[in-house]
C-alpha cells in the first residue's frame, strides 16, 4: 500500500486538544492513584508506604538521535529508564509524569507515536500516567519523565549498605546496549555517505533491542523478595559497570574485587566487538545504558542468588583500603576507574 501518511500540524489542534488526544485512553492500575490527568495536580495516596520520586531529562541531539531512534521506542525507553531508578531502590514504580517540549517539525501523529511507546511501557509495568506538561520549543524534542514509586520503609535498598564479604551480583548481561549504539552509529555514517545503502543489521537484532527497547528488572526484585533476600546495596547500570561499582564502594565505604571471566557478556556483543575491534569487556565495564541491576547480598544468600537464572555473581566486597580491582585470568589486578557514559561534554 502506498497510502500517504496523514500529517496534522500542532497548531491545528492547539495545546488542550493535543493533551486530550495524547492522554484520552489512559487507564490507571494502582490503588495509590486517586486523581490522574485532568486537574491542576495529580493526587496520590501511598498509605503507610514511603514515596519515591526520580526524574530524567532527555534532549534531542544530546541523549537521543531521531535519525535512527523511532519515536515509539523513545517514548518506551524514556519511561523504562525512570522506572529502572525506582526499582533500583527495591521499590515498586506506580506513577509517571511526562513533560514534552516540541517544535513545529513534529506533527500530532509523531507525538501519538511517542505516546504509544509511553503507554506501552506504562501498561507493561503497570504504572499510571498521571500528568505532565506540554510546551512548544524553537528546536528539537525535549522529554522529561518523572517516576513515582512506593515501598515499605524496611524494604528500601540504598547505595550505601554493602558490607565486607558481601557478594556482588548483576542481572542479565553487559555491554550489549553500547554495542547496539555502535552499530546504529556505523550504519548512520554509511547512510550519510550513500543514502541508497541498505543497513547491515543481520545477526545483531538483540543488540538493537537492547539500545532501542531496554527493559527494567521488576521481576528480579520480586523474585528476591519471594526468596526473602534483601540486597545490602543496589544501583541500576546506566553508566557502565565500573562507574556504578565505584558509586557503591564510595557510598558504602568499601572496596571490591570482580572477576573478568565472570562478567556476563552476550554472544552478539562479543561478535560485533570483534568485528569493530573493540574489547568486549571494555564495552561491559564502560559502555552505558544496559539498565541491568548491580547489587550486593550477604554471603549467606549465595545459594539463593546462584539459583536465579538472570543473576550472575561477579565478585565480592572488600575493605575500603584494598581498593576496587578487576581480576584478569592471568597477570596483575587492574584498578577499576570510572569512565562514565557521560553524554555531556563541556567544551570551551
Ligand atoms: P496547567 O496549565 O495547570 O499546567 P495543563 O493544561 O498543562 O495544566 O495540563 C492539564 C492536565 O493535563 C494536567 O493534569 C497535566 O498534568 C496534564 N498534562 C499536560 N501535559 C501533559 C503531557 N504531555 N502528558 C501527560 N499529561 C499532561
Ligand atoms: Mg501545564
């Protein structure tokens, strides 16, 4: 079919009808949501629980590139990365607010695409879209998501609770999102040089999924709760394993040893890394946006976490004086340094 895609300009609707259109079929799932979209403020009632709040700002050209990032995926990811921060506190995400700044480059249909991803993530994680703000902007797209969550006070897990001899655990595998981004960037350059070239993504679908459609690990914190394992510290891996480990070490005033061979790396990550001449462990340690959970548990919980399919034990916590080191199969220990995935480069 060669149907021409409809394009409704933003001015044709105006702000209020746009908000109505984007939020018309929003359903709520949580008891704590008393009033959602439509009044001056949402009303939330977490009963005797603690409320958690986190926010992220995403700017076009800094945090995402629309030449290869579909709007629906962007909406999905914007919600998931915020939910991931709530989960990393061992809490349940319950509400989100989404604010957007939009230039006239975008049509109503574009924003509906963005919101279809936002709503899909809300549906998938049973989180309620309860509000936001909408403004025009001169250039590009800005998305700000605020996530709210709840937890019993005793369940909260911070970055500062790791103790000597605790085990260091990660979920899933690392470096895949970074390799997915390398792939997209490579194909973008090929496309710029030759707009008729077909992108070469064959065999790397998993890597694309990891960068374009990351998931948060609500199931992992639920499984840990079922097994009566409370992590001593936890953080989500948004900036690479190295920098997140150093956050836990600094906040908990401890050191660590992690083992090179234990770091979980997917086959596709290894393959593309080889093709591009990148050391896969560098991608795992310093690449960002994996959104896996990094947590520590007491040694006594070893068997319980070892039995969890999506969890790998990669090392242990030491005294602070022993520093933070990676142990390779042979040769000397390597000092772990933070090379955060820092999108913001301040230039003079
Ligand atoms: P106000 O002028 O008080 O800021 P708005 O007209 O901006 O009110 O918003 C009206 C309602 O729509 C509020 O409940 C607000 O939270 C919600 N809302 C506005 N923009 C968005 C958006 N982009 N996504 C979701 N909800 C929105
Ligand atoms: Mg407003």
